[in-house]
RNA sequence: GCCCAGAUAGCUCAGUUGGUAGAGCAAGGGACUGAAAAUCCCUGUGUCCUUGGUUCAAUUCCGAGUCUGGGCA
């Protein structure tokens, strides 16, 4: 393929990525590739703020609603799926537009991240988790220091999830690599954009969106998922919007409390996304101003 | 109109026997290679309502004022 241009549109939740991407796709004959960990799941439409049915039909959308909520998704799997569809789009002479706010998944496309090794059976992980439960975080971290001091030095002992994963990875013979040792993926020419807006405005949009999601039937959606047997233990059901509403349905909080938590957690998530995006030096930031139309934003990207 | 209480961080409030202050929540900053909307780390934000007085020193004590509650008329 001669043209290897791939657009990437990221940014915090609720900034308006989807709408901008659709507009861009129309303009450049592009196709959208999802890079949002929750929108990969079926039945999780409202809470994950997926594009509407009408929007999905406006231009081709890929990797939305492709697995059941109990599917054990990993970055490695996502990467494989994403590369396959990106190549497919390019072969057909169209332009892929990767859209989403899941930083790690973004990395798996933009950087040369090698996930060649087998995915590990979860037995060992479970064992390590039980060990952590019994012996404590410090013990596990010390253990990691014994076998892989370099990795251990980069992980806080309290971040037991990462400690466990590091032990698991070490035992499997791969270890964990860090991003700074990782070259850019040069198979494609990336046009990497991050949308932002003034923090206060973004938070206001988030708060409003939460209300509109609830009005659109979020509670019913969560009730249905639970009825289908997708319990709160599943990673998918720990996503923002699902965990808070599930807690409400279980009687752990009242409705108002659940909505407030949902707003707060979404705000915090947006903040973490912004922090993540700041690490890239080759990202072009586009600050959306009040009064900008979606077309204005797209134009700025194409000028850019 | 009179009486009482309050006024301190974005919010709710604690506190300073007089030496310019701290909790919770909200917030800010950061990390990140197979769960990532996950997981984890760090941080405190101030005309202590205004104004006189006493004092070496007042956010703290006293007086007046303003505002906000509550009560009595």
C-alpha cells in the first residue's frame, strides 16, 4: 500500500471525539476504528456512550460491540484486531481513523509493543492474588524485588495488581518492558490528535452527559446486563457507569448518591486520560473553544 | 423592632487557654506493556466577614456594623 496514513483521535471522555471522527471520516472517506475498551462490549451501549445507531450508519465503524461482556479482553487481543482492521481499510484504499480514550490500547497501535508471547493461564495469577491476600503487599513487592529488581523499583508496593502481573510476566520469561524502550510503530504514518477543552467546561459537559445517560435508560441497561448473568466481578462491569449503577441496584447506595459518584468518577477518569496524553510528544493538541462547530474542529485538524 | 446563634479552604465544619490555621468531601499533579473506564502514588487550596479598641502581637478577647439562620413580638 502506498498510502499508510492513519488518523488517531483521542482526548478525555465527553470531549466530543465521536462526532468529530464521523465528520472527518465523511470528509476524507475514512472509516472509524474504535479504541475504547468499553465500547468493544456488546450490550454496553448507553453507559459507554457509544455512537448512536444513526451515527454508526453514517460512516463505517469497526470494533464496536464485538465481544460479550464476559469475554476476557486484553491489550494483546485488541492490538491484533486493530491491526487487522487498519490494514484491511488501507488495502481498500480508505483511511483509518482510530478513535478512543483508552491510553494503553492507543499505545499498542502507536508503539512497537510486542505481545507475541502466549497469554498466560489465569491459574498462576489467581495463586499470586491469594498469596498477596495472605502475605500482604510488601511481601509480594519484596518477592518481585528478589527476582526482577528493576521492574520492582518502578512499581509502588501498594499497586498489587501490577506487582502480581510483573511476577507473572517474569515467570513466563517475558518480563515487563517499559515504554521508553519502545520505538514508534513505523508501519503507518500517524496523524495523532488529542482534543481538549477548558477543564471547567469539560466537567460541565461530563455532568450533563451523566444525567442524559441516566435519562436514556442506563439503569435499565445495567439491570439487563445483571439479569443476563454479567456480574459486577467482571472487568467490563467495573467500568464507570456500570459499577455505580450496579451498586445502586444492589441497594448499597441511593440513586442520587450513585449519580453523584458516577459524575465524580467520570471527571477523575477524564483527568487521568489527560495526564496520559501529555506523555506523547508527537500528539497535536486541539483545544475546542466555545462556539466551535464540529466542522471547525475538523478543518483545524486538516490544516494541521 | 427585640433576643439568641453563626460568619474560617470550592462545600460542610473543627480549631487557635492571643503567636496568621486543619479534617472530610470536592479539587490539583503524577505513574502506567497482556484487567486499563482498571490499578496505584503525591499535594494543599485561606483578606479566618468589615471596622474600631485592648495588646509587643487579634482570626481568637471587647465594642460597633453587615449578612445568614432561629426564636419572640
